[in-house]
C-alpha cells in the first residue's frame, strides 16, 4: 500500500531547479511525496519513493504545466535559502 502526501510550498523569489529548463516565478507550488510500505511488520514503516513538484504553465501560454521529480534535499535547500533571504521561517503545511 502506498501513501501520498501533498503540501503547498511558497517561494517569494524566482527559483531554478537543477533538472528544470528555466527559472520559475515566485508563488505557491504543490509538492507530492509518495511512500511505499515496507514489509509486513507489526508496525507501519514506509520509505520515500518519489517527490514531485507541479509547475504551472508559463503565464499567457496554453498548457497544463509540468511535473518534475525533485530531490527532497534540493527542495529543502531552496526553502531554507528563501527563509534566510527573507529573514523569517516559511510555514509549509
């Protein structure tokens, strides 16, 4: 059984992903993480199998946007640099 969690992250400045094709504008982005259950233990145990970010289409263009696999460490690093540049913590529900 797989478990999926979604959260919204906010970037107050444009950002670039290592596997992206362009700089992405500031805004709210949906991040989805999928975990798979490990074995048949007496307690639930999961491991992360993917983390994806939804990037809407460029403003003024028709399209559905793109979904990119993202390294969770890269995401946290981007959010941390946002927090440092703003001088405050960013709440991520």
